[in-house]
C-alpha cells in the first residue's frame, strides 16, 4: 500500500518537478540523458511518436511524412534533437509524454531515467555538474592527481592489435576512443543458469538478445554505470561488469579510465585505482596502502590525504575469474584500516562491503562462470557486455580488410557458416577469423572453387590454419616442432583441466616450455607486473585447441581417458570447446593442415571415436534426452565432418526432438550436418524453438528429406515462411506431416503456402492451428486445398480467427475426396453460413471422417443446420461438438439425426454443451444408432441419472458414457460414481 501511495505522489509531482527547473537546468538534464532518450525512442518509435502531443515547431505532419523513410535509429536521433532545439515547452512536453508512456511501455531504460529523476530531484543537476567538473582539491593533491592522470593517459590511450602470423607488418595500434562496446543489463539470476562453455552459451543466446524486442533490455553507457539502480532502488557504489573471454571487459575498463582522465565522465572520482587480479596473484598478505603504493609509488606523499575522502575514490578490479585468492563474498572477516595487513580477498571484500574506506566505489569485471559460483548480491548492479551486434560484425570485417570486395566475400562466407558466425559476436574471435580468412585469400587460388575449398568449415580447421601459419613462418624440422608444441600443449591441457589461464616461469619450467623460441612467443603473451613475469595464451580458445592437439601428438591412453573422465564433472561447460577440438581432429582435413607436426596417433583417434559413440548412447538413456548435451554432441559430430561416424553413432534412431531451446546458427549448421548424414530422417521436433534467419538458411537445404516436421510454437516471421515453401517445393520432398501451429502467421502466409500445397505430392497432414489466418488471403489457401491435386488428408485450422463467413470458403475444401480430418475448433462459426459447410458435408463426394467443432460458438440453431449432414454423410465417424451452447428446442434435430439408422457416427462428443435434465429424455433415443460406441456427456448439468442409466443399459453397442460433476457425485450418488469409474 505504501508503494502505491509513493508512486501516486511521484506521478503527481513529476510535472511540478519539471516546471521548477530553469531553462539551463532543463537543458543540462536533457543533454545528460540524450543517448538514453534516443535508445528509448528507437525501441518503439511508433508508440512514442503517437503519444507525443507537442512535437516541435515543424509539427506532426512533417514527421509522419519522413518517419517511414528513415531507419529507426536515425529517426530517433532526429526527433530527440529537434525537441531540444524547439525549446522549454517541447522538452517538458516530451518528459510528460515519457512519464505517461511508461505504464504501457515500461522500457527498463525509461524506468531507470524517470526513477533517477524522481528520486534525486534537485541533487541531480549537482551530480551531473560534479561528474563534469569534479571536486576542488588542494594544490598539493591536484598536482598528484595531474601526475596520476598523465600516468593513466600513457597507459590507456593506445590499443595494440596482435600482429597476424607470418605477417611482416608492425603491430597495429589505434586510439581507444575509436572502440565501441555495447552493454546490456541482465539480472544476477542469469549467471546461475549458465551450464555451457561461455563462448558457446553467448552465441546461443546472443542473437536472441540482440534481436528480440528491446522492451526487456536496459542499455548502459559508460557514464551511466553508477546511475540509479531500479532493481536495488539505490545509487549503486558497487558494480559488476560481466562478459565472456575476448568480449572486451578489459578494453571497457581501459576506455573508462581513459574517459575519466579526459574529463568525459565521472569527475566525482578524484582518484581511480586500476588493478588486474592477474597481477595481484603474486601478493600474499598485504595492506591496502602497500597495495596502492606498489602500483602507484608517486602517490606516497599525499596518499593519506587522498584516502581520507573515500567518497571521491573508485577502485577498479579487472578479472575476478583470474584471481587465485579466496573470494568469499559472504565472509564477515573485518578489515577497517588501510594499514592492516590481510589477504587480498579480505581487503577486496571489505572494500565491497564498505567496511574499509566507507563511501568509496568499486567497479569489478568477471567471466560469467565465476559469477555462477559466488554470491553476487553484494553488487548493486550487475551488467554484461554482449559483444558485437550483427551490424558491428560487418563493420569490423570492413575495417579489417580495408577492401570492400574482400570484406564482403569474407563476411558472406562466415555468415553462411553458422559455426563461425556465432563466434563473431566476440571481438577477439572476429580478429582470429578475419586473420585466417585473409591468409586464405592471400594464397590467391586461380579458381574460385579452389578458394572456397581452402576456407575453414569448422572451428578446428580455423585454428589449425591459424597455428599452421605460425609454424610455417619458422624453418625447423618436424621433431623440433613436435617438441615445442607438445610442451606448450601439455601446459595448455593442464590449464584447461584445472581452470588456469595464467602461468608463471615455474609452470613453463615444469612443462619444459622453451621461452626463447619465437614459436612460443607466438602463442603466449607476457605480463610483468610487481616484478613477476606471467604468461597467458593469446586467446583462451587457442589454449583449448592446443590442449586437444597434444593428445594426438603425444598419445597417452591414461592421460586421454583421465581428461575425458574429468570433463563429465565440469558443470560449467569449460571443456566443451576442448571436446569439440578433440573430435575436430577426427577429420583428415584438419589433421592435414598440421602435417608439419608429424603423424597423429591412430589410437587416440579410435579412443575419441569410441567416446563420441558412447556419449550419444548415454544421452539417450531411458528416453530422457538432455537437449543441451545433445546439441554439444551434434557440434562435435559436425567438427568431425565424418558422415559415416554420424550414422554409426545414431544407429537406427531417425527421430530428433530439440524442443524449447534457442538454436543459434552454429546449432543449426551442426543439426543440418547430422540430418544430412542420416539421409532418411523420420521426424524433427523443433517445438517452441527460437531460430533466426541464419539458422533457417542452414536447415532449409535438408528439410525436404524429413517425413514429419513440427515447428509448433516456434515463432516465424512472415519472411521465414519462404524457407518452408522452398522445402515443400523440392522435387524430392518427403514431408508428410507439417506442424506450423502457433507461429504467429497471418493470412499473408496463406498466399505463400497455397501454390506449393497444391503441387506437393507427399504432404498428408497440415497443422496451421493457433495462427491468425482470417483475412482476404485465406481464400488462396482454401482454393489450393480444394484442388484435386492436393494430397492433404488431415487439416488442422483450430483457433485461426476464422468466422462464420469462412464456412462458405471451407465448404469447397470438403469436395476434396482425400480429406479425412478437419479441425475447426476455437473459431467463431455460428451463423447462417454454417449451412454452406453443412451442405458440403451432405454431398456424396465428401469423405470426411473426423470433424472437430469444439468451442466454435454453436447454439441449438446450429443443430438444425448440421442435422441433415449428420444423417446423410456416409463417411463421418467422429463428431466433436463439445464446449458449445447446444441446449434448446432445436437440440432434438441433432439427436434425431444421430439416432437415424443411416447415421454412421461412432463417437459423439457433447462435453460441456450446457445440457440439463430437460435434454436427458432425448438422449435415450441415441441407443437406436447401433454404430455409436462412445458418447461423451461430461461437464453437463445433469442431476437425475435415471435416463443416463437407461441409455447405458439399453444399448449393447454404446460401451462408454463419460458423466459429470465428480464432486456432486461423491456427496450425492457414490454408487453412480463407482459406475462412472468402471466406465
């Protein structure tokens, strides 16, 4: 109740809050939120445009004319800027509009903006100005701050891109201000649901998140990380930024510090302290003061003064997942003094809990898998970097190749390869993929087919080309290559199995890794902080690749089996890519790329093949298929590129159920490979799946080979129906059952489907129920179904928004002598045109056997319309009239028709048809129909059971009567209840 009152008061005072602002203040606030407003309007431009009562001096007509011609983003930018230019009244009108829209369009970014304005009130402008101009500092502290910012400027303004293997060019560097990172806020529970390798999981959900309606997503700009948190209802001081390896967490932190140095954001922080957990691993027990001075020794003279004003301080800790220190966020161990010596974990946790330097702010980054195992409630905001959008992927390709023809060729190739395309959302993967493709292009084959065959088809091939190009840049014999790669490989394997990504000199010595070799430096990156030298692989997936490769180069059955056994216990999916690479080397094409390393172990190949076969059998045990694990195995099979192996692994199984998942382009590419390898697939169940265009493009070449396809609940855009049409049009189409129920199709889809339905010779069952087909184009579908060439025997049109006027069109469908079942449930068919349908049922050409009319708004007058058809139709065996209001004087016409000796109906369903004791005498005459074997009278308002008993016991053929109202029977007639149970 208190919350309702607070909302009411806030709503009432919001216009008052706006009017009290001066023009300059109003403009400052508007410009501060400008990017947010553009993002909000862009999410649903039609709604915001229609709600605005005061647009600009140019008027609504101007925008109505140009809105449809502009991209949503361009229109939103123009509209938001024009409102600002129009002056005070337009700006206030816009804010009022936004406040009114939030109840019907509760966009998280909109709620965040409005709540921040409402809760901060007059202090909002002070905060904006403080972030712009900062604090007044003493001359001594200001000098130290300037030195500190200069130090950070030198460290952060340049980003270095790795030099591609075999390339003689210098490492590329560019200003960090050129880099864009997109952020989307997600709930902490999101991390609890992760069970797969992070890069794979990101790909699996990325298209869904980037393309789904933006109603559920809050965009967070760098200068809004510490904005008002709707979830926690506070101004956060402790923020977590999550993201998979390579997505740009460290780059984001670098950009944050760079913008702070250049006074572009958060000048409320007089000092920022940036630490990487990877660098802090070498510290044992330490004090906060010592930790700061080891990194920033030039602060020593003023550190005491700096740390006195804790609210002016920001601590950034990058890479929680790389920390070797114990981090128990629920720990209550206290550290309240900057000189108190404690473990690093205790110091960090007390900073987060505000026990140490009360009032300071903390910004931390981590991989999602780490967050899945810790208590994240300590953070007042948890956000995630989602990586590149589809447009940004293409932009990256254009920037990398600097050649439109090459960039288009590379991008189109990757886009058609779902496996590679999924990984492109990760910026570092984009670099690897572009690097490899550029290597292939530089080979300059004379024939285009040779060029395409040289491009990688699997992730294993991608990294094999990457590694082979590194090795081919060095003139060493096979034995030297073998020795170097096995030593690096076993270190990588140990890291994968033990979740280690950072290594020191002791690690390199224990695995005999030669640090003086140029090959080693091509795979490992050095970091020298706190006088300790550490090493990490160029990319974590290169580490996983080398970990898999070493089992083939230096085969040990015990080590291989041990690693395979360990992967079963990893619930976070950390070994998924490792397993894919193991299977990828089953393909001779991948092994041949690394022939410079010598022969691959035949025994290792056999062991991995056996593991793959057994894994698929284990997944299918007891009929309970783990879809996530199944998809992983499919992708392992795809990496193997061995169709014979697929058939051996799947055995006689030719049915696949992958319901209620999001299928990425990578999933669909793997699934298409498996289906193609099986050749004769009986059934594919993709109910409630989310499949994007790139996924459909992978599946469509194989769909025509499947007998039964169910896409129920898998929402399809109108444009996607062309993929189904393409499969049905294939000259060798085998599709017999096609389920397109609840796909949000409209009558326009009928026009697309009609020509192919008319010509297709294989399809026998078509389910279009649960779609909005009522409309002009429904006639096209009916015309096709009425054609003598149409082979469909079962037609399901339940809940398709049909009306009684559709009955005239449907009547022609019944002329098709092949049609045996027609489902029209949950449509509004009552009316004069129902007679047209009934007339068609009466004709000798009608061969319908099952007619389902439940929930079709029929009344007792409908009984008269249907009576003649029921009496004369010689094929109808089942009639379902349940859930209609049939009680009334004309109900007798229906009973008389069913009682006729000429009626062939065997099953009559009259469940919940509003019948009462008044109709029970009529029902007795149904015993005259010797064909009737099942009568459903349940959920009707009978209280006297004499007639029902008479009907039961006077008819030898009627063996089932379903009665009603068990609760009433339990109290009033227990004997009848027993009789019903026996029935």
